[in-house]
């Protein structure tokens, strides 16, 4: 028969219907309504469903329906999901559907071998899956009967199975075994000292998804076991330094969602500290990086002894009290080595220890451990720099990172950190870097903090003392008399000048710029020019003070600065225009003089000089033509005795000396085209006559330039007075050179005369007609 009772036996036991010969019963998973449920009941060859509903006045309503008939030998039932009923017989397992009002659909899952024991079915996952037992193998299936997840292989055929998530607890042969639900891995065996007669029975206080207590009943006693929390399990493993097992367990709990993210971070940090004090620095930092809640300040006590600037930032966490408080790195290593020596002694005495076997078989040196520890702390701090930290924490991270770089003499990393945007505290590092000779790093640090004066001062020292060993990142130089040493020294000076110029180009501190301009110019005039003409600074330098401070021997810098003032800044000061013209003129004269004395140079050098002179003179000529603000007389005084005739012509033209300009173009340069073009620009016919006079009577003992004169008459003779032209023609001029030209001039004059008469005649006729 089938009886119904409430869990607390608060009501009398009730008999459900008149069912007899009940072989198996299974209840449906808890429904949304607590006042109703369903039961699957195997009676004889029939499979029934009883729908129970509790009405008012504690009245129980029972409705019975048959879902299968002709099924013989059902000895196990389990209700999975909403309408899946699993049935087990001696021949195998079947699945029935309980939905609808008629007969349910039957699906055979698999058959059992004849030697198999009695079938057993256990709902899992809160009634959403089921375990089908085949001897000592448990096959997990879903509500459709399809295998899911891992199967369980038990040591022996279980007497009873219960789920306490995330575990499956099995009782058999005087012991209780615990398996992980997710993968079927055996975790624990709890022996029962005295079993007595009968089988072991286990049960949990929940539906398998949230129970905490497991009850084991024997013939003589009932045992209650409480599930140990994930945190306690991990703590126990860490306490005995079973790090690998603790990590594996943490990963399983994380996968099952049985442990919070904050606790995962906490465990990683705790594990990292334990590994750190065990001198396993790389593994320790790996776990530090996996912790999202660990603060970089927790590492500070390993680097700098308390009290220090950042002592108040260090959180006072003790975690689980499994490791000592943080202390300076050297002390951690010394204590660890003492522990290692003690473990080696115990091992020789045959006593097992928890010290890593790798350390025992190959003990590291103190220096190696110190370097390994520093490199891994550097790795942690570099990652921490990318996190969102408070300004004080960022200062600590960057400053201590520089400490560690210096400890290993990682010059490139020091300079990279110092020259980039950083939060280093200069006061903490100034003396340290100065005393250790890392002046380049200190200069970069000053520069990044806007301490321009101190930074440039160091670069000046480095530029002047390169060979004295102040450049820590370069090898000591050989004898200073060797060419190699001079080349290296020049390279070092240039580097210092380049770095100083970067700072000076950006600063608006005029006094600072002018103070250091000289030594930079001594090394590289291009850099000095770039400093003076920089557009990076907020306020430009005073041109008067710059020019007053410029070395008179640095003509190139002076020229380029004035060029920048005039061309780029639009300066219209006549004094600067005149100065620029004078400097260009003097440079052109010097270059012209050097080129004329280049007898010992090869062809390639001569070509280079010619190209340079051409470029320089072109720049001078363009400026003389373009500017109207310089004093041409002052410039002319400078080049008066030189061979810069075209430049003189430009200057005389500025002064309105047309005759002299024509003399230079026609006689000195013998550029007839330019002379005629100048006459055209003057716009008067007498200019051509004046030019003709120069060609026919060049004076100073020169022969007349008949060819140029004929060219002039040929091009412009039609506009000239033939009488004036004939008066100027020399008796020495060959008639055949000019006869055709003169004839055309006369014909053109007669034509113009007749054309004029016609115009006058027609004008008179018009007036008379009017």
C-alpha cells in the first residue's frame, strides 16, 4: 500500500487509495505551487501517475491516471524534469512521458546484462538529470535519456547514492566515498568503524542543490557529516603547503561557481605571499597578478624598510595568518635560505619536509635569488602601472620601480621610465642617482618633471666630461688620443646636446636658453639654431637679447636666426634686414674667396664648393631683390671690392643708379639680355641709347661690342631715333653687321612718318566736314 506523511509528522499518516503491490515510487520535482505534487507509482505491470492537491479544510484530492501498461518488473523509478519518468527493470532502463491524459510514450534507453545487479536510479541536479546505475558504474543522463557529463566509476556497487552539490556521496562496504559532481573524480573516503548488519543509508538535508549535511545510518548508529566550505578546504591545503592541490581545487570551485570573485582574488594573494616567503618568486608574482583585489602597496615593505614615505599606504591585511608580515627582500631571502639549510639537514636525517625538492636538489645562491626576486617584483610593478591607482600609490610604484632598476643597473629601463610620463618622487631619487653616477637618468627625470634648469645643467656636465666615465651606459673609453676615442666623445657630446636642445626648444625661460646656447652651439650649430627658432615654446625669445648673446664667430647661427625672424616671423626691422644682408654678403665673399684658392682640392670637392657658392649667392640675390628695408649703401660698402657684380647691380638698382646698373650688366657681366630687360623696365628710349653708347664705347681700353650693339638695334631699333643712332655709330663698325638693321630702322621711320601724315590728313578732312 502507499502511505502519505508530512516531514514533521504533524498530521496523521494517510493512505493513498487502495493501491496494493506497490513496487516503486518517485515524486516529481518541487512545483511552483506548494499545495500540489505528482507521484509515479509502479503497481504490478502498470505505471500510474497520482496527482495530489491539498484543498481547503486539509482535504486531499487524488487523481489517478495510467501512463504505461504491460511493463513487468519495475523496481526503480525516478521523476526528472517536468514529465520524464525513468523506470528500471532487471532487463534495462526505459523512459516514459507523464504528460497528457492518456498512455505515455515509452523509450528504451539501454538494456542490462544478465549478470548486472538490481537497477537503481538517482535524480541529480535538483531533479533535472538522473544517474542510472550499472553495477559499479553510474551513467548520468538528461531528461531525454541522453548521456551528459562524466560517468562515475565507483570502487564497488553502491548501497545508496545522494547528491550534495557539488559532490555525489556514495555509501558501500563500510565506508562513504565522496566524488566531484562535475567530473566524477574521487575526493574523499570516510570509513565506518563498525557497520553491523544491513546496508548503509545516506541522505542529505536538501534536494541535492544546496544541502550542507549528510546523514549516514547504520544498524547501530547515525552519523552526521557537514560539508566543509571551499574556503576551509583551500586553507587546509595551504596550511600544509600543498600548493598544487590548492590551485587545482580553487580552479574547480571557480568553474563550479562555488566561490566568489573576491575570495578567488583573496586566495591568489594569500598563495602569492606563501610562495614569496618560500622563495618561489616567479610563481608568487604570477598569483599576485591574478588577484584583482591585491594592492601594489602591499609589495612596498619588501622593497623599502619602514618607516618611509608610503608606509601609511600599506594595508594591514593578515589574510589567513599563514605567512609572516612582509619585510625587506634581503631578510626574506636570508630567512628562506636558513629554512632551506634546515630542510637539507632533516632530509639527510631521513625526515620528510615540505620544502620544494627542486630547491633541495639544486640550492640557489643568495645573489641569484635576490636578482630573481627583484626582476619579478619589477614585473609586478610594471603591470600595476597600468591600473587605476591613487596619485600617492602611483608615486610609490614608479619611485620604487626606479629603485629596483638601479639595483640591477638596468640603465635602459631607468632612462625609459625617467624620460616618459611618470610619478617618480624626485626627492627620493635625486641623491640615489647622483651618488651612483646615473646622471643621464637623473637628467631625464628632471626633464620629465619640468625642472629644466637642473636637467640642462646635467647634460652640460655630461657633454664636457664624456670621457671621465659619467656615461654609465657606455664602456670606458680608450686613450683620448685615439681616433676611436675622439669619435666616441663626439658622439656622446652630440647626444647630450640633442637632449638639452629638446628641453631648451620647449622652454620660454629666456635666461636659461641663452645661458646654455653657447655650449650647444659649440657642438652642433644646427641644434642651436633649432633652439632659437623653435615654435614649441609658449612665448618667443627677445630678438634683441638673442642677437646680443650670439657669438660673433657663429655666423651660420646668426644668419639662420635672422632669416627665421624675417621670413617666418615677418620681422620688418630695417636693422635686422640690413644685418642679414651684410652677413649673407660676407659669407658669399668668403666662400667666393675660398673657391678661388681651391687649387689642392679634387674635382668632387670643387663641384661641392661651387654648388654651395651658387646656393649662397642665390639666397643673397633673392633677399636683395625682395626686401626694401635694408640699407643698400651699407651693403654696397661691404662688397664694393668683390666680384659679386650681380649683387652690386641689384644694390645700385635699389639706389636708382641706372647707368651703373647698365654698365655692370652690359660690360661686367656681358649679359645683353638682362641689360635690355632692365632698359625695358626703365621704360624710356634714351635708356636704349645709353646702352648703345656703352656697347660702342666701353672705355677702359676695351674693344667696342658691335655684336651686342647690333642685337640691341635689331630688337629695339624701331623705337629709336635713327639720327641719334647714326650719330653714335663708329666709323670702325663693319657696315655689313649693321646695314640690314639700319635699313629696317629707316624704313620703319619712313613708314611711321607716312602713317602719321595719313592720320593728319584724315583728321583735317574730318574737321572740315564737321
